[in-house]
């Protein structure tokens, strides 16, 4: 299946680039649950697909897919997500580096 956002290429989060972005935009980097300041950044973005349920129990996946970068608190597991397009820190593997999906 071809991802409509990325073609056949696999997007990855460039952690070296996102850390300065976090320092600029994420003012209070303490976890709202436990107060920890240590976070783990996923190296692959996650894909969010809005789902609309119908009366017959079937559902439709919307075409407005969003890629997000999950960042997890290393102490309690709380996860915060950043819109990948807003951060501008995704890069894409060439096709010969990707796994077959
Ligand atoms: Zn926490």
C-alpha cells in the first residue's frame, strides 16, 4: 500500500534536528503526570487516521491522515505527540533502504 503522504519512502524523525526545535517551542518540558524531565523520542512518526463510524457498524477511514512524533516520559510512560509537519524534522529513506510493507 502506498502512503499518500510519503509515497513508498519511509519517514524517520531526525532527532538531531528536533532537539533544538523542542528547546525553542516546548517551554515547560516537565511531564504533567510525574514531573520527570527525561523523554524518549520515537525515531519513526506515527500515523493518525480519523475514523468515522456508520450506523451499520462499519467505519470509514478519512483521507486527512496526520503524521505525529510521539515523545514518551521515561518514568511514567505518558506520551505527548507533535505534528510532524509543524516540526519540519522528518527525512525520508531512499526506496532501496525501506522495508516491504
Ligand atoms: Zn511522567
